[in-house]
């Protein structure tokens, strides 16, 4: 009898190898390879024959019937906006985040709202039905939601074919398993096979599926990167979980734009949407201390005002420290070099700390001017005007470049009472912007 073949998969990134390796050549992780037997040649031949028998030939693009996608709203306007306007039937959405971020709470709230008008099944692999009921009572959720405490995904899918739900919640993908996949639950093989089975079920039946995913210690969603490629939408909770607010960001969306955010407030009865996140990310509207600047940023498709804070102090060691929180460290280093070379600020012996208040990460170049003004304010120990806001991209020669959606940034700032704006329209370079801001 021929010996059964086996392959090895990296549990960190899903890299496949015909032999065991101590270190993964793709993600450089040590001792992460797990063995998995391959299917026999006869099984592969049968599968290939079935694919050939069911495959259709290419057809002209114009011959395809155009269909209008009817989205389903959840009753949470901000969450629907992150999805692109609502839930698309047959879509697969991955909700990830660290422990305690509110993944299960959000999933139960969405399931309860959808269950008011359609059939929804909540597969709880981590909790029992009694635990889900206790959490539903705390959230004041009362609906016809169907709870399925089962981890065998094949048994779940067989039951769902009879029920025919409009939406499915799987909490979580690391706890379910398929009998035909010879591996343990949570492994690379099981996560990949279970996700593929859910994709096939969603596309075949038109059931909108939400799967909850854990994250690793490095902050990435646990399982192979293939998991994020298989799903249609990836939503991720970011920011600090110790506070009262949660930020849900779309990193991938086949049915809408990416980088949309939804801000929730965590309360005893669940997550509540924050309609105006600009007011949340800004501190009190009094006289600001030095080292603070309001930046008119664009997050996804909406303008959001955030507060950039900087602290500059003389270093106590030989090499000055440069620390950035929710700011790109590379752009911070570039801004410091421009300030020292083009403006004459001697920052080579100063420790510089930069942060965005509220936990929102700002990565667009339009925040360069706000970061530079915050650093200059802390270095000179002169606060900016309370009604001042800024935006603009900073070039290496010190010039300020135009950014997109300038009118929307101006309108959002003026709506919240910021009447003094430092922008590329009224300042050609960083030296002129600093002169306008501090030589008043």
C-alpha cells in the first residue's frame, strides 16, 4: 500500500511546504508548521472530473443579466455606512478585534435587529445557549433569534439547508471544525476549510454571513491571511479597549469604500453609535495648552476633526527619542527633518512625542501641517488659538501641497466653530504657516 502523503502548513501565515521547516520562509516565525495529510489521487481525480463536468464556458460581458443589489439595513445607520449602505445578501463579513472589544456584543445586536424581520441563526461556538441568553438579557434583546450551540460546522450547514435563514452569525471561526478536515479546531487547515464552506453556502443560498475572528498577540487576525482574502468585507475594532469608545474600521469591502469608520460608545446595555465622531475626538473647547493642534482629516468618505498632540523636551540621553502613537513614525521623522532644515528649529537634541487623541489612527498626508504646528507649539511653548485648525501635506522642500476634499474639510471645521484655518490656500510653505500661527 502506498504511503499517504502529507504537507505542512505554517499556522502563522498559511505557507505550504512538502517537509517540516523550523522557520517559515514567508513570515519568519519559528516552530509554526503543522502536518496535514493530503487526499488520495483518486479523490483528486474525481474532484477534477466534477469540476470539468460542471464548468461553463466564457460568455460575453454584455450577455450577463444585470441585477440590482437590494441591501438590507440593520437599523444602525453608522454601521450600515461602513458596509457601504447595508448588508448585501450572500456576502461574507469578517469582524475582528482584540478580546473585550465588543465583537460578540455587536454580532448579537445585529442578529437581534435582523431577526425582527427575517430568520437569523446565531452559531455560538464559544458560549452555551444559556450564556447567550444572559448576554441578550443584559443588552435588552428580545427577538425570535435562533441560537445554535454547535461547533461541528457540517452539522450546522445541514440544518441551515432546511431552515433557510436570511442571515448567519458564526462566533467564532476559530471554534468551529469540519469532520472531513483532519486537523484540530483553530488550525490553519480548519479555518481555511470552514471559511470556504461558509463562502460556498452564502453564495449558493444568498444568506448574509458574519464570522467573528480573534487576533494574535501581534494584532493580526488569527489564522492564515487567506481568511481575509476569502471574505467580502473585513471589519476591525481598533483603538484602546480600556475606554468607553470603540472604533470599527473597514479594511476591505467589495461592496463599498474602505477606511470607513463607525464609532461606538460602550454602555451597560451594549454598543451605541456616535453620530458625530468629531466632537468625540476633540477635547474641551477652552484655551488649549501648547503642543495641541486640531486637524481636519478625511476618514473614508467623511470629514473628521481630530486633535494631534506633541511633546518636545530636552533629551536626557545621548540619542533623542522619537515616539509616535496613531501617527506614522516615518512621516514624523520627515516632518522633524523639514522643521529643522527649513524653519531652523534645533530638534536634534530634543525628545519628540506625537499622538492622536481618542485612539483614531491618522495616516493621510493631509495631517502633516497639523503635526508640524503641534511640534512647533510645544517647542516654543506657545499654544495655538482655540479656534484654529489645520490641514495640508508637507513637502521635503518645506512647501505645503494641496489635498483632496478641501471644501468638505473647511465646512466641517467651521461647523464646529473653528474659524481660523491654516491650509495650503493661505500659506505657501511651512515657515509662512508657523509665522501665521505664532506671530500674532
